[in-house]
């Protein structure tokens, strides 16, 4: 089983976002970067499938700056066999060129399965994996919360509003991982040592610009200071009154 | 290139509420660009598309097939892209629902056109400019669309439906039957008919302050008192197995923007706020007056939720009853 996992380097969820001097991107100074949390589920799933097949190889691919090597090393430490960095300085906001660059690499890899995270927690596009599947002309299921693979076929479940969709597909396929798909492992010390020796290939790539030009990145206006209506159950009538006459939501 | 295609969503023959939001966004953009709005509804036979004119559709196309009671990505993609290729569209607008989040990238990839997701505002006064949150809602992009057509998914509850009556002509067409690479075989619906947190206009969420799963009855009763409210949860209680993951609000759960969000016994961790900070009105009920949830709440009540929530339920019943 040949499996690929696509990884993105993103700011830690706890990070306070400051806008950079250009007014169009974040100020990365002092920001801690991590492997996108949803991509951890993707890595874990790939490793479990390889383990249960008993043979195979898992390749991690990231498109980004040189610093994304660190992100790939995290996956190598978890147990991924090798990494590929598609090196580029800046990523566009439009996810389509990102999908194209990844598809160009993935298309020649002869993978049985390609895993992505459901969404990257920086740009929140929720799109790259599905775009890649379309470009490669192979099946895909997005936001997969449960997965079974057997005999070249798969069944996936994805949450929709008020239910769970059950989807069947054949391999090769693209799957994007939802939280809860599995429990991602932590890299063990041995894994971290071994990761340093695993192959990590670096390939420069040129990205298309895409069709979204960022005019501004801004911090949303702080919510106007609210007020404490009161303490305990006695405050309830005042709350209901405020919701009716001031906020007009009931 | 000035028309707008609104791709609408239906379930079991009935249009979803969010479809009116999509039409409202499409109408406003088409007016700014000087074009018309085509509404597209894909589903099994018997979908009720009357009334779309009221929200601003100039034309309605129903693409039907009895096999299409469920979302089939390959069919939907083919229908939408064929219509775009045959028309003169500046934008394709759909809702950023589970279906829309899956369909939008497929359409954008096949048409090789830009994709803007989870958009909260669209300005068509000088070209097309979109506003969309990023970084868990901690920052907002304003971006100009530099190539058309473009695919835009709009965040549920971000556009208030407004009526804008037209005489809409309705045309019905059979659906194509491409090979299904990805086949949706069924939808398992949980028992109980409660709205999903991402769709409801009122969400009552509970956190660890409820002490145990059995006490979620208090939250459910309050939601019921409002009539049409959804029940949400913090990750702490989802991880503890008290509530299903489908209910989780936050960075690794759902993003919601209801009219009213009530946080009961939730501390307001940054990852929870990521999922609900764009709610119109936020109410917090928490015994700790220093908990961060009060920093984003419009109205707060400090105290024991076990006393406050039942009283609130009672008062809401009174208000709605009379
Ligand atoms: C990568 C990552 C992703 C995450 N994603 C999410 C996410 O999507 N959604 C999410 O919610 N969290 C998420 N979290 C977890 C988040 O950091 C918090 O741990 C979680 O939100 C806490 O849940 P809580 O508010 O229910 O519990 P607590 O923080 O324990 O808060 C309980 C609150 O209840 C109050 N309380 C207790 N008893 C009473 C009473 N009798 N009456 C009134 N108030 C009472 C307390 O004062 C307290 O404020 C994520 C964390 C990480 C690291
Ligand atoms: N620059 C990138 N390099 C590698 N994978 C990426 C990149 N951007 C997005 N992805 C993958 O696509 C998923 C969804 O990202 P997005 O569509 O940007 O929300 C992520 O979880 C990653 O698996």
C-alpha cells in the first residue's frame, strides 16, 4: 500500500494573531508553528493502514517555505517513511493553485490513498484535498470521521447537518480527515531520533497566483464590551428583558 | 459576465433555510453587477421550488432524477459545471454547509476558477470583493476576485434572507448519469429531530460546568423552550463522551453564527471562541465572574447554572407562550 499524506505548517491555535507590516498577512515574529491539527489524523490513519497491510510506504508532502521541513520531520517522527518539500516562498489565498501544485507531485507517485486534513486552521479553505482529487480524476470523500478499507474499496462516513453520510468509493482515492477519525500518536523519542535520518527531498516549485488578491488582512473589531446583567436566578428576568427589547433576538 | 448562479440545497424535497440566504447574496451581487440570478436546485423528483422568485431568482432550473435523493458529488459537479459553461456567469454562490464545502472545491477545480470559501460579505460595486474569516476567526481577509467566474461559498447565517420578488420561470431537466466515482449510499439520521448547531438561529451550548451528561437535560429543556434551537457542546464534554462530536462548537468542531448563542458552564477557551465569536448575540452563564467567556458575551449572568438555567427556561416559555 503506497500512501501519501499532505501536511501544512500553521500557526499554533493559541497564537495571538498580529497583522504584518504589509497589512495583508500575519506578523510571524514570535509565532509558534505546528503541524495542522487535522493533518495529524491524516498521518495517523496512513500509518495505521500501512501497519495493517503489513507492507507499504507512507510519504509526507508539504508545500511551503523551507521552514516546513520541520513540519515534515514531525510526521517522520510519528512514523512516516519519507518526506517531500515542495518549496515556495508564499502561498496564495486561493486554494486552487495549491491543489494544482500538490496534484502535479501526487499524480506521478502512484499512490493508492492520499490523505489530507479536512481544513487548514490558518486559511480555513476546507478545499485542497477535494481539489486535488478532481484534478487527478479520482474519487474523494471530505471530512471523513470513520473509514474502512478492504479489497481495493473503501467506505467512509462523514458528518452532515443532522446525520451521517455513508459513502463508497474505490482506490485510488483522496480522503480528508475529520477530528475523531483516530487518536493520533505522539512521536516517541526513538521516532524523533530516527526521523533525522529519514529521506527528505526538496523540490522548488512555481505556483500560479490564483484568482484572489488579498486587499487586506485585519483583526475583527473587538466585540463591544458586554455587561453582567446580574447574579443568580434573580437576574433572569432582566436578561430576558434585555434579549427582547435591546437585542431583539427573542 | 454579470449573471450569478445560486446553487441551492434541499433535503427530502424541501429547500433548506440557508438557500434563501444564498439567493439573497446572489441577488445583491447580480444587482451590483447588472446581471440576473439563476437558481439551480438538484434533487430527486418532486422538489418544491415555488417561492424562489420571492427571494430574487429570475430563473429557476430544477435538475431531477429519482436516484438523486442524496448528495452525489459527481452528478452535482457535472450539473453545475455544465450550466456554468453554457451560461455567462460572474459568480457561482452556494452555502458553506457540509454539501457546499464538498461541492465548491470540485466545481472550482473542474472550471479552473478561483474559490473563496466561508464568505461573510460580498461587495460587487467595483469588481467582486469578498470578506472571509481565517485563523480561527482571529483575522479577516478582504480579497479581490481577479478572475471570473469565481466560486463563492457563503457562511450560513451571515446573510439575512430578504424578499425581493420576481416572476421566476421554472424549468425542469433530467439529471445526467455520470459514473459515480464516489457514491453516497445512505444517510444515517440520529434519533430525535433537533436542528444542527451550524444551521440553527439559536444555539444553547453546555460545557463541563454541567457536571455530567444527565444534566444536559437542562440545556435541552432551554433549547426546547425557544422552539427551534440547537444544542451545542464544548470539546471537553464531547471528549468525555457526554455529547456526540456533531454537537461540538469550536475550532475542531463546528463554526456557528446564530442570532443568539447561550454558553452554559463553558469557560470560553480560545478554541471554543473560534467557533462562536461571530454569533450576533452571546449570553454567558457561569459561576466564575473572571472566566473568559464573559469577555465576548453581550450579556452575562454570574452564578450557579443549576439555579439559573431552569429559571431562564421558565421565563422563555412564558415569553413565547404569551
Ligand atoms: C487543538 C485544540 C483544539 C480544540 N478545539 C476545541 C473546540 O473545537 N471546541 C471547544 O469547546 N474546545 C476546544 N478545545 C479545548 C479548549 O481548550 C477547552 O479545553 C474546552 O473548550 C473547555 O471546555 P469547557 O469550557 O466545557 O470546560 P472548562 O474549561 O472546564 O469550563 C467549565 C466552566 O464551567 C463553569 N462552571 C462550573 N460549575 C458551574 C456551575 N455550577 N454553574 C455555572 N458555571 C459553572 C466554570 O466556572 C468553568 O468556566 C481545543 C483545544 C485544543 C488544544
Ligand atoms: N501548502 C500545503 N501543503 C501541503 N498540504 C496542504 C497545504 N495546504 C493545504 N494542505 C492540505 O489540505 C488540507 C486542507 O487545507 P485547506 O483546504 O487549505 O483548508 C490540509 O489539512 C492539508 O492536508
